[in-house]
C-alpha cells in the first residue's frame, strides 16, 4: 500500500500524539490491539464451546442422576450407528435438504437471470428490494403463514375447491416441509445467483453469439458455468439451514418428519442428555465440512 | 438479446415467484384483523379487537421487553467487537487474515443448532445458569459478523489517500478518526447495527438453547404456535415482528445502497 511512502507524520502537540505515531509506524500493533477483544470473544466463548461440544459427545450421562459422567467412551456414537431409527432420521434430513436446495436452484435461476440480464436498472433495484423483504421478514412468521395456508380450511384448499378440484391435505406431512423450506430459503438462493449472473461479462455472451451459438447454447456453455459458483454459494445456505432446522419439522411436519435437529432438541429438554445431543450434532457438522469442501472445489468461495 | 418469447416466459416466472414470496406475508397481516378466533380462509370480517387484547397480554409484554433488552445489548456489543475486527482485518496483510475472516462467518455458515447446542454445553459445563446474559452471549456471537461485513466493505471502498492527506496536514490520530474515518464509515456502522438488531429480534434457534425460563418474543410465538393457543394474538405479534425486523433492514439497505443488507454474499 501507499502507506509506506508517506513516512512519519508530524502532528502538533497533545498527549495522544506519541501513541498515534507508534501505531502509524507499527500498523500490526494497532491491528493486534483492535483484534484482541473480538478474537478473545470468539476463542474463549465460541471455539471453546465448539471444542467442548466435540468432547461432550464422548461423555455420557448417568441414567439415574442425569449428571454428565466425564469418562471418555464412544457409547453415543455406537447407539447412533446401531439403531436404524437414527439412520432414517439422518437420511431424511439430508435427502430433504438436498431436495430443497435443488428446488430453490430451479426456482431461483430464471428469476435471477431476469433480474441480472433482462430487467432495466429500475426494475432490477425493485426486484432486489422485493427479495430482501422476505429474506429478513421473521422466520417464524413465514413458517406460521404456511400453517394457515396448508391447514384443512386454509387458503390452499379454498383455492382448489373454488376451481373445482378436490382438497389437498398436505398439512403436517413431509411434502409440507418441502414446500415450507423451499419457500423460506428461496431468497438465500436468489441473491448469490443474481450476483454471479450479473458478473458474467457481456463481451463473452456477445462473442458466443458472434461465433454462431444459439441463445440456449450460449446459456448452457457460457452463462451457466460462470454462474455456477453463485448457485453453489446459495446452496451452502439452503442446505446448511435445512440441515440444522428443527422448528419447521416441529411446526409443519407430521409423525414421520423427525429431523436430526428434533432429536438434538428433545435430548436437551426433558431427557437432558447433552452428551447424546452433542454426538448427534456432530453429524451435520461433518456433512457441512464435506459440503464446504466440495463447494470450495466448485469455486463457490470466490463468490462468497 | 433475449427473444420476445423468452422475455415473456421469464416475466411470467418472475411474477409467479413474487406471488409465491409475498402471498404468505400479506396473508399474515390480513389474519391479524380476523374477527373469528378460528384461523380459516376466507376470514369472515375485519376487526381491531385482537390488537388491544394482545397489548394487554402480560406475557407478550414481558417477552417483548426481554427481546428489546437482548437486541439492544447484543447490538451494542456486536457493534464494538465487529467494528474493531473490521478495522484490524482491513489493515492486515498476513496470511491469518483469511482464517480470521472465515472464523467470524462461521456462526452463520454452520447450522444454528450447532451454535445453540455448543453454547448450551459450554454454559452447562461452566455452571453458568441460563439467563438474559446467556441469551445475549449467543446473539452477540452471530451478530458480530453483520457489523463486521458492513464496516469492512465500507473500509475497502474508502480511499486511504484521504487519511494520508489529513495526516500530512497535521491532524493527529484522534482528529483523523473523528473528522475523516468516522464520517466515512458511520452509515455502514449504523447499517450494521440495524441488521444486527433485526437478526437478534427474530432469532429463535440459538435462543431456545441459551434461554432459561424466560421468553423472548420469538420464543413466545414458538410456544403459542406449538400449543395452538392464543392464535389471534400470534397473528398480531407476528405481524408486529415482521414490521420491526423490516424497518431497520430498509434503513440499512438505503444507507448502503442495497448490497449491505443482502445477508448472503451479494456483491464484492
């Protein structure tokens, strides 16, 4: 940076001057002092918590006193591996997270494409604002809205009946979860996809057209590969947020809708088995680690 | 370059997605005025009676008070820690900068349940009773990143030459900060604070793990929906929460020209 060329400043008077001069000549010292409080917060609280979570997963609770027994063992993991019910739960969670991600990618791409490459500047700004509002509008409120829509006498069945179709009772099923998750995380997919599409250089698209490629060929061979990192960046959010959710399964899911998060949640409540909950929650962490690794290989981090 | 047909198809798609995004939100506001206490469609009539009964509800008022308290304290903490981090990282050139950057983003990239259960295990291990303080700690941890992102983005767009000029003209460190740096970054700091508050005011996943017996507003809503009780009041409270989170976001978006309020990676 140009900083070095400036040399030593000569401010006039005041007790703060020597300090300022020291910080100016030793920028790393200033950075260190500034970085210490936030870094300390993260290391002392957040990382200590994450490490403790991992350690706790290898402890157990005493079945009589529900006190945590700090003895290193793999009972919790054996239980998860040996009981088929947990395989089903993990499978369901991952499958639905993948399905939601795919659905959102398909819903978002044409929308983002229109925003980035067809709409006028004014419409672009309006659409961006229109995506921001549901992105921030209360999560619980939007889940609740779907309870109102999907229930027996809700808007969906009323609409179906008014055009002469039989009612669809999808409330409190996995289908309801799929719809609600896709709805809630859609803005998280639209925005990175839009950002990536907007960065596709116009010259490449024109070059492709000049070389005789038809519109769909250009989209497939030029636009899509260049926009892929944006889609993958969005998918990190749709996938991770679905993977770790337990509120939506609890509120709009049914008897067969248990997610990893629900088991974690129920184990910290009445059962008060934090070690088992900790062991279960290492599964989404491991899955996300693999996912982030693949995403990084696909160039999503450059879009982050 | 798109043909007439393609444009027409894309426009239809955009309209359908917009309807999909907004019908549920508009529906919530409409249900808040529902005369019946049964939540079915179409609603029989419009009334304002639930607004006064919600306002008189002691539980709602207590949880609103707690939510405001948590939101304000967490925002204040995140403001200081996030700005400090942004200033430090902005000047850093060593390899650790990417690692530190990734670290601050982690609470948003990892599923919320991980942050929640980790903190729960941490507090339980340290024997810290769950209270207002533990909720604040959880909220601050994921709020730091929004302040950090906004301030850092602004610092990157700020020209170093202005600061150098001020120093050449004899301003001391404090004067440079007060007269040059602060005015340049102030809107991004305010935007970061607005978003941090919005994030905190609506958070439910981490809060369920870090709250003891006390309820924030989202926890009250969650409980009421789960039990299917007091739904007319839920309609009102939920509409209120949407407004309270949207207003700061609109302000933040205006202060940063849109990109700062994106929550997900949108602009470089």
